[in-house]
C-alpha cells in the first residue's frame, strides 16, 4: 500500500512531492499527460520569489523535481484513470492496473484552451501564449493582441497596456462577457482597441519563426484581413484536468475541484492543490503553496494510521 500518490508534476504536485518526501513517505508521483505543467511551456519566469534575475520555466520545474527526488520521491510516466474510495484507503487505477494508497494528492492542473488553428503548437512560446502575467513584459513597445471576451481577456488586455504600444482585444461577438467593471476599464483604456465579431484564422510567422501577424475573419461579413502583432495572448478560458474524478469528487459547474477545509476534498484522504482547484489566482507560487498545504494535510491524515 502506497502512503501518498501525487497526480501532476507542475508547481503544486512537485511542491507536494518535496514535502511528502521530506516527511519520509516516499511519494509516488504520476507525471500525467503534460509533465511539468504550464510552467514547462513558458520561457522566463520573473515572478517566482527567490530568483531576482528570473528563471526559465522548464528549469524551475527540473529544479523542483530533482529536489523532490533527492528526498526520495519516485516518478512514473503514468496516468491515473480511475479511483474507488474504500473505508480506510483508496483503490487507484493507474495505466490499467489497480493499486492501493492511503492518500491521493490531486495536482493535475488546468489546461489553457486554445483556438485549434493549424500551426498553433509550433507558435506557442514564439509569440503565442496563454499567460499575460508570465509573458507580457517581453513585449514592450510593440503591438500585441488578446483573444477572448471574458474577465481574463479584459484583465489581460488592461495589464498588457503597461508594456505594449497597442493592445487589440479581439472578440467573436459584439459585446464582452466580462463583468462590467473589467469591461469598462478595458473599453476606457486609450491603448486598447476592440475588434468585434472577429476570430483569428491563422498565425503568421516571420522568417525566424516568431509571430509577425495574425489573419482575422469578421464572422458577420466574412471579410479577412491581416493584423500586425508581435504576440497573441489567447484568453478563452481554462479546463481543469478532472475527468477521472467526475461523479466522485465535488466540483463546481466548470469542473474545478472543491476544497472543504484546507486542501481536503469531500472524500477522506483525497486532497486537491493548485490550478485544478483554483480558477482565481492561477500562479506558480500560489500552486506551490497549495502543494505544500496538501502534503501537510496528507501527513496529518496519515497519522491516523500509524501504529
Ligand atoms: P470565460 O468567462 O469562459 O470567457 C471566455 C471567453 O472566450 C468568452 O468571451 C468566449 O466567447 C471566448 N471564447 C471561448 N472559446 C472561444 C473560441 N474558440 N474562439 C474565440 N473566442 C472564444 O473565461 P475567463 O475569461 O478565463 O474567465 C473564467 C472565470 O474566471 C470566470 O468566472 C471569470 O469571471 C473568472 N475570472 C475572474 C477574474 C477576476 O475577477 N479578476 C479574472 C479572470 C477570470 P463568448 O463570450 O462568445 O462565449
């Protein structure tokens, strides 16, 4: 019987792994379908405390992983497919085989939604991103655009005006979904230009493979045009990675796990940490904090079983 199984190797999962390993539980950490989480697809991280000159996202993740390994965490490129709570333990289905664990820390994160355009995968990190907080400061005095019409899009567009020379906010309808206060703030900002009823149809790279422009289509008139931008910020929402837990763990209407007290879910021994349960802050450092809390909650829970 495992003592601690952790799902996810982003900031939350790896911090949980460091704490659980230092508590001598030798946690089993499942890498999942996006090893390293969202940080592994960013470049320079300038807002993680302790790195005055910034640190590469993938490097930060590798550092956390080796820190966890040093204290005895075990990593496996495997997926959790299902789980069944028992009175004092959990049955976990991992890569088609069932095993048992006393606790489960779910840190499977949330994945940014993308538009699904043809060369999207190649362009991520080359002028295409889903995180203004992470990448906005790299685009100073150049035009950029934000795709979406919700609170994230309005907030990111406003944030990006600190750096960019011009921010185009491109929305597929003719009114914003964003709350009035955020929408009003974006609409009143002289650096933000709204482009209504429009969706991107193609990312256009320069010779170096960096974003040069985006092809747009007006959904009402069908008219196409090219807009010169150095970066496209996609802000059309996130999807929490909670499919294996549907119908078993309490979630909100968007599928984010609900925490009862601390990181406890509604099932004893199952804890949730990071973006899988947080649609508000979504920062590397808040996810790391929750990973720590989940490991401490699991440690306290495991004390019930020590002889
Ligand atoms: P959201 O509210 O779901 O908005 C997504 C936006 O993207 C919508 O405007 C939607 O268009 C558009 N969209 C979706 N799929 C698209 C596609 N394939 N192509 C083009 N556009 C597409 O997501 P969110 O803005 O990330 O917000 C998520 C939650 O977090 C919300 O509850 C929000 O209030 C909250 N939030 C709060 C704050 C804050 O309070 N500071 C900040 C950010 C987010 P339609 O409008 O046409 O559907």
